[in-house]
């Protein structure tokens, strides 16, 4: 990721507050990536899920209250690692001390590969609909 992108971190693990909408959260990174400033959220998961976009949209909405910042975008940097079975389509993933095996179609005496890392970097472009969904959810809670 870093070898393919120009990344400047401005804030790391910073609390953001929306006084207008009465919520707060902690961003992973406020960064400039390839000349564009935005929220970089780091996830260790098997996929990029829709709720990630709702979460990062809430951060951007809170940052809009800081009039010194330019318009922001948001990205997800997904990092994962797994072993693949050399005999069947199964994968084994260990996270937080828990082991999960997925994709087993038949009984197999698995022979696992070395751990392979995955990296996916995606810009999220559904801000308007995602912030509306987040705020609707949030307003029901407060």
C-alpha cells in the first residue's frame, strides 16, 4: 500500500465530535493520499462492508464543522490474512485467538498453506446516502 501511494498522516487515533448532531467517534487516520485529504479507516476483515461507509461518513460529517478543513473523502484500507487448504477450497483465518474455517464443502484432512496477507484499498463514494442512514439510525438512539 505505502509503496504504491503517497500518504501523509495528519492525525492518528483522533477523537472527532459533532456538536451539531451530538455524536463522537475516533478516526484511525486523517491523511492525504495521493494529494487528496480524507479519513482513512483501517479494517481487519474478510471484506469491505456497507456499515464501514456509514461510520466513515459520520466522521466526515463531524469534520465538516471544522471550517478550516477542505472537503474530505474517505477510504477503507482492509488488511487480512488467511491460510488456504491445499486439498480443498477451505480457508482458515485466525483473529483475536479464534480460528475460523470457511468454505468447507466436504470432509477434508486439511493441509494449510503459509499465511498469505491481503490488502485492499477502496475509496468510498456514497457519502450522502450513508450519512443520511447513519443520522436516521443515530437519532433513533438518542
